[in-house]
C-alpha cells in the first residue's frame, strides 16, 4: 500500500463515540437513521465545521438533503441536539450545533438504569433479610417484629448488611431478641457505624478492651467476653 495514503488516512483523524450511545440509542428514542445523522454532525464538529448544512450531511448519507433538514428539525425539537450562538474572533455572531442534549439524555438513561438496579438489589436484600431472621429465630416473624425490621430499613436507613451483622452479634452473644438487636443498631448508629466493616472493627476493638478487664473464673476455661449492648 502507498505509505503516503496511509499517513493521510491517519492524519485525517478518528472520532471517539461513547459506547453507551451505541448500546442505548434505541432506549433514548433514536432510530438508526437519526443515530447516523447525529454521528455525522459529530464528525463535522470534530473537524471544525460547527454548523454543517443538510446538503453537506446528505453527501455522506443515503438520504436526500430535504430529509436531512427534516430530521435535524425533529432532533432539535426533541432535544437531541441544540443550536447555540457563537462569536468569532472578529466578534461576528454565528450559529453552531451542540450535542450536549444528546449526552444529557444518555446520562439520564444511565442514572435511571443504575437507580433501577440499586432498587432491585435493595428489594432482594430486604427480602433476604426477612428470610435470614426467620431462619435464625426458627419461626415466622410476628407482625410487630416485621414492623421493627421495616423501621430499621425505612426510618433509620440502616443498611441490610449492618442489620445482618447486628443479628450475628446477638446470636454470638446468646441474646437473640429484637430488643437486643435494636440496642446494638442504636449504639452503632450513635458511634457512626454505617458499614459492616466498621461494625466488625468496632466489635473487635471493644472485645480487645473487654478482655483486659475480664477475670477468668477457671484457669482451664476459655471464655470469650461479649458486649452486652443492653447495659449501655
């Protein structure tokens, strides 16, 4: 191949297209023709032509310039592209296309999907939380216990993983009841404990301090002191 031809091709540049656009263009209401038209506008903008005409766009596509003009109007009306004012170095006003509305729609779509995914995850975690409590208690939860569990989630905004950690603490301490678990969560919240890692660190530090002051009743017994949260 001609080396000069290859160099010319490289120097002509490339356009970087967000992968999210290629994956989600249908979800934000675009069809293939509109997508290619927007990509062509993007290409012109990258090369310094801020306001390509329908005729210029049509030369690169398989649709006439009249259809290009119609599609551009629709894209502006539906807020996929905008027309902004600019000023040259000679302070001459001119119009230019902006793809900020398109990027904004993509961000909104991404944010919405993330929120939906988080919601589904939280619902799964909450459902799993009720199951874990019933397994540990060995029976269905009472209406009052279900209400307490819902209060920890909805009013106190406790993370399900932290509630599980408090349940484990109650199991280890041999004090499996909601009053004890509620007290643990209260103490953790008062001390800024928001994650399971913080809860573990807090418990370990307390036990280390507790071991220093706990008297061993039998020399051959190995007692592990537990934090009685109800005594706080």
